[in-house]
C-alpha cells in the first residue's frame, strides 16, 4: 500500500457505501485529489450486512429524487466502472390496507411519474398476477414500483471505490482517523500512519458519526437501533415458480404491518421494523465499543414473532420454510429518520454524509448531493430534508435522539398525516406562556423544538391521535380553525409564536453589506420589510423580515427552523475585516401575533404606543410597564402587530393584552388558522413555496428585486433570466377540491400534460375556497387559465388567480 499523502483537497472519514459514493462523485466532478480513510476494510460498518433493498418510494420529493438517482446509477454502474455486480431489479409491491394508504400511494405515484418513473397502482387481482403466493382478501390495493430491487451492498461499495480510484482518488483501508484539528485554513486529520492535511473534510462514519463529530466540536444528533432480517431456506414451490417464470418475485412490503419480504435465491428474506424495537449503545451497561467492524448483535427472534406470523398469513408458502440465518446489525437514526448530508453546522469546510437509515438505496444520490455541497457550495435539488442544519443544539440531547429514533423505527412505514403530531420527544422548548395557552385548549406541534399551538380545542372535542389519521380537511379541528379565522377577521386573535429566529446585525458597514445579500431595497430606520436572499443562480435561499432600528443596526427575523441555516448564510458572507457583528439573539426574545380589526383598540388600552403609525413600521413601547417592540405587520393579512418581548416579560405582556382583549372579542388562534389566512394572501412559506428549487423570479418576487442596485448576490443570473423569460412562474390557484386540499408537490395538469406542481395548499375560510400555491409553466400563468390539480390521485379543476392576494387584494385591511 502506498504511503498516506501529506495533503489532499478532501478527506472522507468512513468507507461504507456512502463514503465510497461521496469519493466517486467528487472524482467525477474532477476533484480527484481526494482521500478516503477507512478504519477497517471497506463496508465494515452497517454496509456489509445490509439487505440491499433499493426502493425509489418516498413521500418526500427530495428523498425520492435521491433514491431515483441511486437506482438509475446502479443500473449502469457495473458497466461504467467495469465492476459487475449483483443487482436484481425485481420491482416491488407495497400493500395497502386502508383508503388512507391508497391515497398516500396515489400521491407518491403522481410525484414519481413527475420524476419520470412509471409507478402504478395495482388491484388485488393485478397483485396476484405478479405475486401468485399472496393473500389479498383484506387489501385495498398496492403501489407497484418497477425500479425497486436489491443490490449486493459490498459489491456496490467496491464498484464505487473502483470507479473513484480509476479516476485518481485514493483509499486507505485499515487507516482510522483518530482526531482532527484546525491549522490556519486547513484541517489536519491524524491517523496511525501520520497526519494528512486537507481543505475540506467529510464525516461519513456511519454509526460512529457522533464520535467523529466530537473532534470538530459538533454534537451529531443521532442514536443507534438494532435492525434484523431473517433468511429462510429453500421453498420448493417458490423455486419451481421462479424457474418457470425466469425471474424472482417482486419484493413485498406490507407497510401497515411493517415489514418487507423478499425472495432470496430460492428462499426468502423477512425484514420487520418492529414496534417493540431496541436501541443499542444507549445505556452505561451497553457502551458503544471502540470497534464493531464486521460484527453483529445477538439474534432476537422473539421481537419479530408477530411479524413472522403475519408474513406467513400473507404469503403462506413462507410457513413451510426453515429458518436459515438471522442478521442483527446497527443502523443509525437521526431524530426524523433522514440522513445528514451537507455542511457541518458551525464548522468551516467540514461536511456530513452520515446517519443513514437507508444508506444503500440512498448512497448514489447522497454522493451526488455531498459532492455538490463540497465542490459548489450548493446543490442541484433543494435538500433541506437532509440538511444537517435543520436541527439545532437541543436535538443532540441523547434522550431526545433515543425517543425520536425509536419512534421513527417503530413507525418506519407510517403515514405522515398533516394534522398529526408525533408524540415522542416533546416539550423540548416551551414558551413562557405555554401553560396559559395549554389551559385555553392549545393542541401543540414542535417547530425547531418550540411547542406552538396548532389549534384550540374546546372541552369535548376529540383530540386523540386516532382522529388525526386522515388526509381530509374535515376533522374535530375544522370548526375550531374556522372560528379562529373568523375571530381574526371580525374581532382579534392572538397567536403565541415562540422561537422566531432573530439575528442582530450592528456596526459600521452593516447596511452596505446587507444590501449586497438581499435582492431588494432595505427598509429605512423605523421600518420593516421582507428581504429575499438569492444564491449565485438567483435561486431563493431564504426570506427574512428586516427591521432597521438605526443606520447600520438591524434585527433580522426568520423562521424557527431556519435558525442555523440562515445564520450560517449570513456568517459565510461576512467580510473578513467587517466592523459590524452578527449575533443570534433568538433565545432572548419571544413574540405574540395580535391580528384583527380590534387589535388597535386592544393595544390602545394597554400600551403607550403611537398606534397611528402605518403598515410596515415598528416602534418601542411599554405594555404592563415592560418594554416591547411593536411591529405593524400581519402574516394573517389583517390590521395587526407583532409584539416582540424580552423572554422574561412575555407572560406579563400577554396577560395584559389578553385581559384587555376580552371586551374586544380577543380569541387565541393557532398555526393552522395562520396558514389558512396567509395562503389567502398568497404569502409564501419557507421550504415549501420558497426553496432553492425556484429562482426569485420564478417565485413571482419581482417586486422585491431592486434592479437599480449596483450589485447583489444573484443579480447577474436574475438579469439573464429576466431577459430570457422565466420557464415557470408562481401562481395562486383556487381549486374545486374534494375532501382534501392539495398537498405539497401535487401535479398540475393542462391538455393531458403535467405543467407544474403545487408548493402548498389549504382551505381559505375567509374566501370559502380551497387554495393552492404552485409553480406553473410560464405561458399558462395567466389569470383565468383553467387547469387541473391532481390531489391524492384524483384531478380537480383549478383556476389561475390574478397576481396578488385573493383576499383583500389592495391590502386595505392591513393598512387600516
Ligand atoms: C440488518 C440491516 C439491514 C439493512 N438493509 C438495508 C436495505 O435493505 N437498504 C438500505 O438502503 N439500507 C439498509 N440498511 C441500512 C444500511 O446498512 C446503512 O444505512 C448504510 O450501510 C450506511 O452506510 P454508511 O456508509 O453511511 O455507513 P457505514 O456502512 O456504517 O460506514 C461507515 C464506515 O466508517 C468507518 N469508520 C468509522 N469511524 C471511522 C474512523 N474514525 N476512521 C475511519 N473510518 C471510520 C466504519 O468502519 C465504516 O466502514 C440496513 C441495515 C441493517 C442493520
């Protein structure tokens, strides 16, 4: 073996499927001066024992993108790198036991077809045609994924490694990284074979990612689950069928029972995600070993018994088979079950590609995404679902990670209904008035750990988890959300909004600098405005409210979940010699939204503010003898103020406003009502309507672009796009929907073709209509155009609305 070089452009720590794919994709991008360090043999972590299933199915657009890319790469990889491997594209059948499951499948079929895949829905008869051994009496239908299959994970890793090596990248096996330190602009990675310096480093250490992260001062939010599959001996009937058919059975996933069943040669492989699951290496009596290479946990058949019996009822020939072997290995889980791919939060030139739960089917796409982050600093697809910065520090808490990891694993195939809040790991961050709003009936959901009221139940309302198991608009919440919207429209509503991310930018040069990052004009002192931040391609990176307090002194306010992402965007563009500072002051403040025609009268009773100040102004004032900042904006689209308070004064200020509000009809309202109110105004939400999948011009945000500014980030690209014309354009649609409003990424149809997609949808209670925001082919984005929206498999008529709010188009209520 050659000696470890003293320097490389990139060092990847970890040689599983993901690390190898990262190296391969870096080399493909001509970054060949890259080194992968593996402490044992390649694949020694989770990869060697993985079952190797390669589904494309996901209800997340970005993860589907990644898995689709993987499957198509794997089909050609053997030939590309001259390393033949076992990859069986068998197709898969995903069984549905309920109407809701079929709806989920139909939505995924719509997304899959939009990504160019021929996914389909099967009837029970069609299932039996593809899978003659199947019991179908209790099934409502199935999803057929013709691209699903299984690959040998070790061969896949070796193929990627060979491809990378052939292009010039280097792999050092039995060469553990043992530490990392920063020296100037370089990382110095230590190994028993000496030190290696690099510009950039990637943590691809699988279930050891938390240990590796520590060297960088990074606490990786993750835990480790034990996952098993059972291999069965030959089943003569299956062997005979397969011989005659000339192919294997499609893989079967009984997602409601929570297992997959796959033909393995002439036997079978059963892999459950059991409810009674087990975490490993989480208690002092079960410490994580320094090295677990090529090792397994002891078999634990008892845990799988229910699933085994269920599978035998589903496919009775399984009952005739002898059990040949069990595999019980470690899988890392992040608190939402998605991997971490992208910049390592708070650490310069360091990246993560780790904590993969489905690292075999995602390795191909993950390598592409990681290589883009490293070489270009941005990705082709918006990958927020996997961005490590989607978590902030609270999420690294071990108990939280264990609770969430076990919840996700035990519900690996669960449907994620819009009104459902997963119960594990809750109450991480509570608003100072949490108890008060809980007593008013608040039904909570976490946003970056902060519990916020979604809607307010009345005594006797059904607030059970079961009631939320629906995609429908209708439910116990509906009359309450409607009442909350009405209160905001006719009287006043107050919404407790803890966790708004906020950054203070202060010092000489702050105004000039901020102006180079935002596409539009900055507000004047005393005013607030929305600002859009674009990347060099003109794509929407983020949106912040910019409050100018004085020249060179700003408060930037952004979504709770955007805290680390947006702060990093600002810090990344900070000039080295900046005379101003950026501070994250999120935890020092809280916020109440007071909205509705009576809000002025309420504030007049309790504050010393000048309430004649117009829309988009802000001022300091006193409520209940305490300081607060009143900001005259309303995401609900009514007369209203945001009341920004010091965290310790929040309760006193809320109490005063609440008491004063009683004679003015003040009611609490929640995030559900706010979402309905904002969609009627066409206000975009971050990482749905606003993402790097769209440019600022496609997003219809032209009025937030100041072309006269000498320069701003993304200007050149946006000018080019302006000249050429946009290919698609943001639209607000009214939809003659059925029981459900359009979820994210529902396809838009015209003339028998898909012509766009929704980015969000909801019912508008003030206008009495189902509304969707979306991106439509530019030539169709004209008011009055009739199109169709596919919602859970059915198409509904929709009409493009004039550019502007649907409710109160001239913003008269806001300006009142
Ligand atoms: C029983 C079972 C079945 C599974 N089936 C599937 C499946 O069908 N489909 C699917 O998509 N996924 C499956 N998975 C999950 C899959 O195995 C993992 O998601 C995937 O292997 C993760 O790959 P990785 O490269 O991220 O991590 P790993 O394969 O764990 O690789 C990380 C590597 O880093 C190395 N390393 C750690 N620390 C250091 C260090 N300090 N220096 C150098 N090297 C270091 C380790 O030795 C290891 O080789 C299964 C998992 C289990 C347990």
